[in-house]
C-alpha cells in the first residue's frame, strides 16, 4: 500500500504526527510519501495585514507540486490518502482533477469552505483559492469508497458545521475525538495511534508484520526502531509474549516441535492454553514431540500435554531424537534446533539449545531462505515421525518402530 500524507496551511512534512506515522508505516514495509507544499510564513502574513496576497500557497501551486508525485501514485496498486486541516480539501481537488481511484482516505479536521468565518483571517487568506463546495460528490464517493473523518470537539479553527458538511457529502465515517484541539503539535499530538490503527485496518498484514508492529507499540521501540528486517532476536523470557501473540492471531496453520528433554513447561500454562485455542480455530495445527529417551513418555506432565493436544484437535506426532538430530543441527545456529515453529507459513521461530538444554536467545525469521529451509526440515521431521491418535494405544507401536 502507498500512503500519502498531506499537511495543511503553514505546515510541513516534519511537523505534528506526520514523521511518527511515516516511521510506523514504513516499519510495516509500506511505502509513504509526505509531499512538502509551498506555504507562507505566519509572521510575514500577519505583518503584511489582511489585504496581502499569498505569494506561495495557492491551489495551482499545490497542483504543480503534486504532479511531481503523480507518476508514483498512479503506479501504486493501492493508495490511501491522509490529510490534515487543508489537506482533506486538497485531496478532494486532486482526486477530482486527476480521477484518482483510492483504496481509502483519512481526513483529520476537514472543511470545504471558510472554517470559522472572519475569526482567523490569516488562514482565510491562504486558503481562499482552495474553498469549494460544489464537487461532484457522487463521483468522489466512487473514487474514495472508504473514508474516515476525525474531528475534535474543541477544534479552534474548524467549526462542527463545516466538518459535518464535509463528512455527510462524502459519506465518510465520523470519529469524534475529545479535547484534542486541531489535532496537531499544539496539543502535543506528536504521535497519533488512532490514525495509525485506521491505516493498519486497510492492510492485509502477515502474522510476522503484525507481531513486529505490536512489539514496537508495547515495549520495544528502541529495540526494533527503524527495522523492517526479516529477522529479530529475542531473549528467552520474551518468547511467552511472542507465542501468545501468534497463537491469538494465527489464521491458517501452525507447526511446532517440542523437545521432551525440556523440563520447564506446564501443560496448563497460558501459552499452552492459547495454543489449543488456536488449534480449535484454524484446524491445521501440528506438534511433533521429539523424544529424548523412552522414559520421558512416562512423565505425567508430558502425557497430560499430549492428551490435551489431541483433545484440541492438534495433529500429534512422536519422533525419536536420534532420528532427527543431524537434521535439526543444520537449521540455524547453536548446537541443536530441536524446538522450532512455523506459523501461518509466514515466519519461523528457532529456539536453539546448547548441549545442556539451555536457551540463550531465540530467533524469529521470515527470510525466504530460512522459510524454505524450515519447510524442508519440517517435511523431513514428519517423515521420521509417528502419528499418535490415542497415546495409550499408540505408544507401544511408537516405541517398537
């Protein structure tokens, strides 16, 4: 998706919440444009007085600037326009003039005519050439099939009447924001999560992209800042959150191995409960228990885990460690990768262990080379595994294969 952010009068691409939104969208691998349109200086206009004529900001000058970006916009498969203040009105001009078909648009503090007549003349002077209320809204609704209008109940520049005129004529979905002024840096709105979430709602993000976005927002801004990389490293204690996230957001399928030499799991843990919920929902969930020694199958915790997985509809397999040790040793890094998962066939989670079964770090990767390798290893492990339908009945057959 291509997102284009339009600033307003006396504005620029580096103010308000524009840089933050751009960074977040680019962090999701999206393309973002924030054109700089010619504007006046507030102090200069104020000094010259009400009879002055703008030298830079005009509808024609903004058209001229926009046309530099037009080839990029026309090539994009899907486009979302985001406008603030004068930005929404200019969006209507360019969509009408250039017959641009948008996926969606987000309008913040919009208007069609004089926002608040005779109240702030500095705005009226630079906006005069833009005012227009006789657009062909029937055509605009077809060119902008989905749109949202955000408006604050104490906006000092835009009247509620003007906002509602814009909203109803375009058929936009209104979203009311309390006590947010003109929704700019004047009210310390240097980040705008609501706009970001609306943008995300227009994207069909992969599971991996959604996890990175969630991680940035919650607790790893610096850790992941500016990264659109296809792999990241986590501390072992962070894996619980990642696991719960991918289980809750799984759409298609899940595959995981489980090394029975691990002693620190709980079949009733939140992690395992979420896994079983995911299995009931997606219907394609496989777990291979890699058995370190036959006596492990006598452990109550393991038998409970397997039986609960079977009840949840998980396809359960047993595999002897010695049969796949050479295969898993080549997966990623560390001594063994006996514990790994492939989620929605989108990314792989490697949990490498040293000879003593300790985990130092975990790697998540959506790199094509890693995904290809993970699929190959998954196939090899399944080929050396034994499907369990009833543990009590099938355990003897497994031990004697």
